[in-house]
């Protein structure tokens, strides 16, 4: 009995260590071992949570031969956190931090919980401004220019949208800016630059969100196209390590350019995608940084729902 207790203590200590440092497959294997569950029992518990995963897949996951990526698989990972009595987001966090084929250290990313909370706040603020779903507009093109300042902060950004109305009477757009952790949205400023003017503005300190109404001063008919441009002055947070754009609907071309101040060039830059806030990052690709123009960019010909962004490493 004493030997069994010592073995359990060792397994628990190993689990605590790998839950902190990862990687995902080692933490999963340690968690299953610490609970003393055969994979067939784990599969049974998952089915009781309404999630179907094969024993072979579970084996591959804990060996590191495969990673959970599909929405059903990510649901399974969240259920495993409960089944294996682990802290919320512990496995999801490790899964998101797992690097495959990349020498770049992962920039600190917003957590799943913070992204979901921000999404809820965006929905609430947009509803206050009378905006719902896609607002009657289809995105044909979106070009963003992000500026990183001399203190490595998110100094501001400029956005140009090309849209097409899919119903009559559309006369506005609601723009969203999500500042970096620790920002002060009340100190940010939204400026209408072309073919629009600023209307009502809302902000949320806890999530770092600034939401503003951009008025077209014309009513679009279904099928009409429209181009408008606006900018956000930020500079209210600390060191910035990434810029992420979320898309709720498929659309046209999206381009993102990040320009760095003199003396604030990062060591490496990389693009990434996420199917959802709960999904691990994928589609990683190193991006060349132009030393002359101090900028890096990506082009996505046809946007799909999810998240897309550029991260950079200051080392």
C-alpha cells in the first residue's frame, strides 16, 4: 500500500511539472497515468460527454504522433480536462503552444477564455449600436496597416475596406479595435479618414475593446459597392508581440502589413491561423522582414472564418 502511495505521489509530481511546461502529448500521457485510466475507459468517459474519439487516436495523441486539430477533437481535449481532473485550459494551452517545425519561440497569445469574453463584449457593444451579424455587408477587400512604435508598442493602425451591400438601406459600419493586454481603450481615438464619419463610440476597459460606428452619409442599395477608410490611435499598452484579426464570415482579399519603428526591429516574424479561439494555431510560415522599409506583410486571397495574424519575436 505504501509503495502504491509513493507511486501515486511521483505520478502527481510529474503531472504538475508537465502541465506547467508541456509539451501537450507528455502532459496528456502523465494525466492519464496519474488517474490510472486505461484508454478504453477514457474513451468511455468521452462518449458520456457526447464526444466520439477512437482509442487509436487517443494513443497517437499521448505519443505525440498526432495532434488534435478538428473541432470534434478540440471538444475532446476540453472534455479530457474535466475527466482527468485538470485545471481549465491546461491541455488546450499546451496544445496551442506546441511548435512543429519552427525554431521561433511562440509569442504570448491571448487565452481562449479572454478571446471568448472579448467576443461576448463585442456582440454586446455592437448590439448597443444596432449592428448584428454582418451588418448587411459582404467584404470584398480589407487592407490593414499596423504601426509598432519605438517602445515596441502597438502605436496604431489604419484600415481600408471594400464592401458590397446585400440588402437595401445600409448606411454604416461598426469598427472594432482590440488593444493589447493592459491597454486603455478610453484613451484611444478612432478617426474617419475617407468616405465616412465617426458616430457613436463604445469601449470596455477589461477586454481592451474600442468599438465605433462609421457613418457613410449615404444609403447603399443591394449590390452597391463602397470603399471607406479609418484609423485608430492606440499606444496605450506595453510591448506588442502579435496582431490578430478575426473573421466571422468568408470574404475577399485580406492584407496585413506591420511596420516597425526605427530601432525596434524584431528578430523573426511569422504568420499563423486559427480555426477558432479554442483551436491550436496552425499554418505557420516565416515571413521575410524588409530592413529597408521595416515592414512585414501577409496576403490572404480569400478569407475564411477564423483568426489570422502575424507574430514576432524580439530576441
